[in-house]
């Protein structure tokens, strides 16, 4: 939908209101607090909305260069609110407590500072509650705890810069669209000295504010703020001011709802509630339905249970709608969208929790599967996307994310998930529906393999990623001297993904009576394994190279990447054990987890994104590999380190990554400054490590579940899985550790699944 009428270059008529460019109207400003450095934040999310505030619930930065750049209310990669500031007589409140524990809501308790000759400190109690549910809702309760009546002004300042998330992340634009403001303060008297005086008849006073922006593509975006409970007494620019007179122990309630619109249509995919109470009830009901559908996991340890409950809730929060499908977005704040690799790995990690995540991820990514050659987007027939964006930069083709396909591993990972989902569910309909997509994905791999014999990447788009594996920062593919690799890059773990995809799909082809494909893929997998063990092995290090460069030379640094290969069968046994042992050396294992790069490397940086940091998902994949080799104690040690790290985090939530500094006595893990939290595959690592412990091997096609040598760590004595789904059967499993032995029993079973427990 387009604006109703483009009146002149200076005026725009939209929804019966006249807007003009903001620079033509002097907007009186309320004082704002400029924060010089990033501060602790509160984060809440609902589907395609997320909000980041400071710990008092404010967004105090007044431009891209002030405050914490990730703060704001975002929808579809656009910041619809860049200032939200509560003040008392122009002063910031004093924080008492705050939490975003619910995930979709935050609550703040604060009071007033001493205001000379006016208010004693701690006289006023202010309770803020903010909820997301297709819109932003806030209610503010203001209480007078003094023994006498008091009068003061309480204000809320709003602003919206409507910047694209890529701009927040540092992308520079030569030109932007224009901010729009209402051409006149409707229902207000003339502005005198920058203050809009109230009407003589308050019943006709304006009950809303509108902030708007016209993008370079012509799209009009709006933040419409409708006040509830009690209307403001006056406005000063885009600051709403209430003159409050409170008797002793009197409480008053204020509130508003902020709706986001693009071209007069709701921006969010979620239908917004009317009030905060309705919004909260809707969210709680949806979450309850989610919890009833998943495997419920509990233990005899409260700390462990809190980590599990948080991970369950975060997966619920990270789910995001894309058309008729819902999958897990990669993380807040930077990656709250559809990713290929991240969504696939998270779906794989959580098959034990809820295979429906995998199904919708497979279906959604199949709808975007590459269909043509397009260098700008690095699209190729059969290729699975890397990242989808919907902001102004994408719409204006300033970035290629519409979607962007610059990932080398999403396609083989999609094929692996396709097979693993079937093993858990025996979902014949989905298997058949996606078979053509699987063939197209394998064809893309085979076309790429013809170039070097390995699946490799080389950037084609001028706006694309230089590195296109999971370590996609520009400085991470280095040799033992710390030098950057050049040319087409063949990552070690990607070849293991190809090997596993061919082995797994050969079994499906055999089931479908396509013996020609089954035999060919089996043979190609075995040939790849032979070449891989020869070309990637660093003889003097007795370890696997990170990659091969464009000339076929080994990128011979000691990194975590070979750990992904351990569970996939591409190594010969002796090489697999050598890699497993090396990963646990002190230069790699820092006490909480395995670093991305050896601390002995010249390129090592404990604060480097992929050059010395520790990533939970990286470690959970390695943990699965250690378990597959029978190195159970080592795998459990890795679990314990990550669990201890998670218990140090706010809300017991594993971050995207943390710094590689080693555990030394009682020191806490060092946070990475701009890590996403919650983040999908970090959250998924909790469930993957659980899968590592109990070692479930599903074969739903043959109506069987094998439980092979389950092992609980010393920190847990009992573990229960309730509502576990394998094929058409739902069952409850109980695990109990006695000494070094873990026993398993089937507590309940609804279906005819055969459960085989192997010691």
C-alpha cells in the first residue's frame, strides 16, 4: 500500500494526516541523558519484534552515535523507537530493581532522586511494565509514599530514527530517506515558547503521537503511540508530560500502546492485543501451548533445571514467523531473522525436544532454495540461503540479503537435517514433499565439487561475505603463521558435512528403490573420505588442517573446526582420536570450553570473534564427537565446563560466545561485549549436550529407539524425559546414576515403539 496522496515534495497525506519533512518543523526537545559507553541492558522479544532498553526501561541514546547502539524497538530490521525516556521533573529515576525474566516482558521498580526544594529522595514509587505482543505496551504505576500530598511532572520522551539494523551495526549510507512529522499539532493550541498549551476543552485533546519516516523506496513507516488510562496534560515536542497531584499513599496509572506500521499496514506479523493485560495473557497462553508440545526435561538439581527451563523459554521466544512457517531466528539483537546455517543447526540440536522445529525449518528454507544464477545475491540453483533481511537497505538493493546465499555449508547441513528429521519422525509425507529439494541440493554440491574436488567458497558479490563458513568474520581463516588464506577456501568441517549428507541420503535413496543414487553417493562419500584424510592431515602436528586455500595448500592452524568432523565418520579412527586429544590440550580448552583458535597461534586473540573466543554450539558439536568415539568422560567434562559458564550468565542463559581467557581459580568467564543473548544455537547446545549424555539413537522407520550407554555427569544423579516423541510413540524415560553407571528405564509408553537399552 502506498501513501494516500503525494501532495507536494514538502507534504505527504497519509491516513488522513498531513506530514512534512521533520527539518521543516522545529520540534521542542525534552532533556535527554547521553550515555557515553554501553550499559547493561534488558532484552525482550515477541516473534518479529524485539526491544532492548537500559536497566531502568529507558532508551536514552539520542542518535546512532550515542548510548548503546543496540537499544531500541525493532521490527523487520527497522528501529521503530530510538528514544523512550521516563523522567521525573526532568530527572532520571533511581533504579531499585528490574528484570526481563519472562522474555516477552520486562518490569522495573524505581524511585525519584532528591529534587531540591521540591521532593525528598525515595518519595515516589514507580512501577513500569512493558510487554511485546504485536505492539509495545507499557503501564506505569506512580505511588506517593510520603505523609503529605505532592505535585510533580512525569514525562515520557519518544523518538524514532527508523534506521536499518545494518546501520546500527555500522553500515554507512550515502543517503537516507526523510523523517516526517505531523504538519500541525492537531487539537493543540499554538506552540508558545516551545510548549504546546492544553486546549480549553480537554475532552478534545490529542490522545496520540505519530512518528514517521519515508524511505528511499517510498515506503512510509510509522510509530503510532496511543495513550491509555490518563491522557498527557501537554506535549513538548515528542515528550508527553503529566502534571501529577498525589495525595499521601495515592497511586495513579498511566500507559500507552505503540503500533508499528509500514504503508499503513501493521509491520509485525502478530495481531496486536488492545491492552497490556490482554497482551500478557496472550503471550502466557501461547507459551503454555508450546511447553505442552515439547519434551519436558527435569533433574534432581535445581541449578540444572533452571538452565533447562531458560533454554526452553528462549527457544520459544526465538521462534519467528515467515509466511505460513515459523522457525528459530538466530539471535537478538543482531540476527533476529531467518538464517540458513543457524536455523538448521538449532533444529538439529533440538530434535529430541521438538522435531516440529526441524520440519518447519526444512519447509521454509526449501521455499527459498536457489533457482537461478545471481552473483549479487550469490544465488545458485539448489543452494540454501544464508540470510534474509527485510529492512530498507535490502529493499533498496544496497545489500544483497533478499535473500543472500553466501554460505557454503547450509546446503549439506539441510540435507543432513532432512535425513535426521526422518529418523526421528518417520514423516513420509515431508520426506516425499522435499525429495526434489534434496536432489537439487545434492546437485548443487556435486557441481561445486567438480571445481576442486572439495566443497569450497569464493565471494562473488561485492557486498557479500569474504568467509562463508560458520566462522564468517574476515580475519579467521589463518595458517600457523597467522597469515590470511586466499582464493577458494575448502573448510574441513564442510567436507565432513558433505560426507555425512551423502551417506545419509544414500540410505534414503535405497529405501526409495533408487539404487543408482544410493550406490553413487556411497561411492562418492568413500572416495571423499580417502582424499580428505590425505589432503587435510598435517603430519608434523598430527592434526587436521582448518582448510585448504585456493592453491590447495593446507591452512594449517590449530582450530576447533576439525571437532565438527568427529561425529560424522570422515576421519579414520586413529586420526579421529588424535584430533580429540589435541582439542583438549591447554592451548585449546580454557576450562569452560574449547577455543576457536589455539592460544599458541600468532593470530590468537581471546576477544576475537572467531580467533580465540569460545562458542557453546561449537563445543556441543565437539561434545557429540567425543561421545561418538566413546570418550564419555571427556565429553562430560566439556558439558560441565559449559554448564558452569552458563550458571555465571544473567538468567542462566548461554551467550552466543564468550572470551577465551582461561579458568583460573574462581574467576568468572569474560563476556564478549556484543554477543547475542538469547542466541539460537547457543540455546540449542543445552539440548545437544543432553542428547550427548543420554545417547538416543532413533530409527522411527523401523519403529525402534536405541539408548546406548547413557552417562550422567557427577553433578546430576537423576534425569527425566517426559513427552518424548519418536515416530508415532510418546514415552517417558528415567535415568539414574549410581557411581559410574547410569541406568535407564521406560516409565511410560504410548505406542508400540521398541526401546533397546544397550550398556
